[in-house]
């Protein structure tokens, strides 16, 4: 699937090798640690190890079960990554004397709660690009200005879909009961890949929809999208590239409650707040709210009106047995910095992304071409 975006420059050529020198990731905790409590919080750095490989090594050396180690998320294997883990404070002395190749303890503190999956705000990234000429560097600099101002579509990255890009097919086959995977964790991952695939297809369509609104005349857009002229004209007044529709499920950014994009409504859903959103487009333009897309399941909140007429084409009722959730369709970057070193033809990117967002997606969108990367299977 070719991932569409609002960037229209010609492809940018550079060489990117995913390794600990060129790809550095640092986890941003969800909350500050208190310094006291029953759980030992360890800031740990690893290289050339997946998170699961690291946890297996630690559990073996500490003589504990892997599930006794708390962690917030999985980090790339082919990178230098820093993240936080938690264990029982009784193991503090064992940790202090620990010396393991490719694993380094950076800091230790305490907290009342165990770190759980998802307990992170996001990640900071450093990426080094090689063989970048001066002309392409200038194009990349301009692309960075655009995405810093307007954000990017929050696609799932290629690693979500496996080495051959077809994990989602196995996920669908599991739901159809034509494939059985005994390992529940792997089975669930494949099903979530199918949800991610449908999300990407929906988001790709909405980006295409927005491009038509932006690039074509009212009459041309009417014919292509089969919508009336009044709606097209209204959508054209929105400043942001990504056009919001009545019925879109919005969320306060970077976190907060969900609400519908509509003039007025009493919304009867447990996770939705009542809201009047005549200025949603302006608030979105100012990075205060953002639209969400659907990872379908029986408990997920569905969009309404015109937004649902589009969304329903990307719903598979086979997923009724899953819980489901909403995911930001559009995200905004923090502290995006690009440095070009002309003497060695290298470019350096520093930026932060919210949890669940992919640095390689940003790289592909900036380059305006696919980026080949190594794939890791972490179950």
C-alpha cells in the first residue's frame, strides 16, 4: 500500500542503515517517578537486542520470571535504545552488581506502582542519514518545516505487518477460523495487524479525500466525491490539509477525552464527553485536538454522519469479538530538528513522537518514498 500524505516534493535520496550508531531511541515516561515505593525503577540502555531478548536475559540473571519485570513498550533491536523497567525493590543489590554485554544500567529510583505496558508518553529519536547531497538536504529541510507546522498522518509502520507485509492476512484467516495459531500472544498480534491494516486503508482514503478537496475545483471535487457544492466549499475553508468531517471522533491532543465533531449533540457513550465543536477545525489547526481513526471492535466508539459513511467501508464484522479502540489519525511532532553536515554528506534528525507512532513512517513521508528497514518479531 502506497501511503499518501500532504507532502508533494520529489523523492529525496539518502542512505539509512538501522543500527545503534544511526538510530537512537529514548523512552519518555508517562509520569515522574516518586523516588519511594515497593518497585525498583531502572533506566536501562541496550543495543542489538530486542526488548524481549533483554527481558529474557535479565530474568535469567536475576533468577525471576519474565512477567515479574514491568516495561512500558517494545523498542527496536537494531538501535541504541533507552527505556524504563520495574522489578521488586528486594532485587536492588542484584541489579547494582549486574554486568551484561550490550545492556547498561543508567539510573535507579523507586515508585509505588509497577510499570505496565502503555505507561509511556512517547519516544525521542535520533536518526542519521548518509549520502545526502546539498540539494536533497534543502528539500528535506523544507519538508521538516511543513511537518513541524502541520503534523503527519499516523500510519502504522511496515514492521507491524511482518517481513513480507502480509501478517494481516493471517490475522484475518484466524478470525475466519481457516487458520489456528496455538500461541495466543502471536494470534492476538496477527489479529491486531489486521486491525492496523484496515486503519491504514481508511487513513489513506481520508488523505486522498483531503487532497481532492485541496487540489481540485468545487465542481471537479463534486464529481469525484459525489458531494454537494455547499459541503465542498465549507471543507475548503478549513486551514489544515486534513479535512474534518461532521461525525469525526476527535480527541484532545496529546491526550484527553473523545468527542464528536458536530454542531451540537448529547452524546451517550461512556468514554465520550458532550461537546459543541463549531471551532474544531481551528483547534485542530492549532494542535489542540486531532481526529481519530478506528481500530474496530465491539467496544470501540464509531464515528457518525458523513464520517461514518466513509468509516463503515473499513469495518470488518469478523472483529466483533475484539474490544477495539480509537487511534490518533494525525499527530504533531515536538522539537523536530534537522542538521546537515555538508562536508560528510550526512543529515541528522532529532524529534519526539507520541507512543504508538513510527519514526520510520516520518522518515518515509519526509523522503516521499519507501524506506527499507529490518524487521523484528517480538512476541
